[in-house]
């Protein structure tokens, strides 16, 4: 059996032992790029049978130069770093892992919400600095009876909803693609986007990054939000126009923001840095030891399926299978 070469563009993992063991079942060998540049990626991927990628850009240049790749599998949920159109034209299926960290991200979203609303990081900063004084952190509003607006109602926000409801928070969502029975089961009301912004005390972003959702939160939409409301983002950084967010915070339109993702990571010169009413975590919402193992294994299993002539479980561009066939 000829060895199958699986190129890894980049990796967030301490090691790739699980992926190596998984692809070894079909005689697969993993080769990792020295960096995430197109040149470094093509050095190992040009003649590879498959690609595993995390954050590196698998661009038009990279995809068009692939000679025998059958699958680009992403270690993650979103696939905005892959040129899907070019992959489809070449008959290369792109896959994702939509269910590996839904517990972790939904937990993190609630943790961010609770932390910013209860002003926990700021309170801790004051106490560590020798200030033990309640007036410095007022006002803080009761959670029960408030409204949380979920922008998007996929797997993750469907887990956020009951966690928020356990605190007595009313939950609404905007997602034009969510079935009515899913909403009914979750006891979540569907509203239009503008209505969600107007009625929500807290807005949490869970939609994918696409041309139509980039900067979905901008000067206009921030102005629609309730004065003194909060925004949480565990989705994609570019969903928020950070310059507009800074203005909304300065004006007091928003009371605070809690973000696990930002427009540019790391945020070296963002106007939202250095604020007591902004929490930023370093894109760690997805993380747990168990989630990383799930992610690595499930992405590698998609490679095994496709290279074995089977259909993948989570294709992003199923039309590519027709081209390949």
C-alpha cells in the first residue's frame, strides 16, 4: 500500500499523536509545514493526499497548486481560512468539526457574560490593588428578568440558552435558518435582528463569519442596542467593528464587552484594549483537554473516510464530491 501523505499547515496541539494514530490506519503519514505561509504550506502539501489546517490561510494560490489533494479538513468549526470555491472547482472536499467544543464555548460565553455583568475582573483588580470598596463597582443589575439576545442559534447557542435560563434570564434569538420546532423545544422566541438589539440587555454573537456578517456590529447596530447593555463575542472577531465598539463604550451606549475573539489576534493596537469594562480572553473558549482530543481525532477521521473512498460526515462543499467523482 502506497503511503498517503497528510500535510498539516499549523497546529494548536501539544502533539499530533491522535491524528497520527488515526491516519496510520490507512498507511497515512503526517508532515507538518514549518510555518503558515503559502510557500511553507506548499512545500509539504503540493503533492499531498490531504491537508489538515487550523488557522493558516489555505488560499487560492495554495489550493490551485495542489496536485492530488482530495480533502482539506479543518481543526475547527468555521472554515473562513479556506478558499472553498477554488477547492470545489478542483474537486477537493472541505470538512469541519462542528461538534467538538460546544460545551466549552457555551460555558465560556456564560462565564464572560457573568464576569462582565457582575464586574468580577474589575472588582478583583481593585481588591488586589488594595481597594476594598463597593461604591467603585456600582451599579450592578440583577440577572433574573433580563433578556439575552443570541445572534445565531446553532449548536453552541442552543446550549447557552438553558444555561442562561437557569439564571432566570429570558432568551431570544435571531437566526433565519433555525427550525420552529428547535425554538419551541428550547423555549426561545425568534425575533428580527433589529428587534433583538432593541430589547436585549445582553447580546451574544454566535453567527459564522461571511461577507454579510462581517462588522454586523457597527456604529449603526450599536446605536440600536439598549443604553447600558453588554455584548459578548465567542464567534469570530471581525463580526465586530472594534472602532465602533470603542465609540459605543465611550458614549455609554454599551456598559461593557466580553470577547474571546478580536479583529486582529493578538490585539496589539485595538481601541478596546486597556478598558476596565472590557474583558478579552485569548481565543480560548474552545479549549479543554477533552475538546482538543475530540477535535484532532474527528478531523483526522474525516481524512481517513475520504481517502478510503467514503463520504465525509461534515462536508462544507458537498458539490466537490460530484466534481471528484
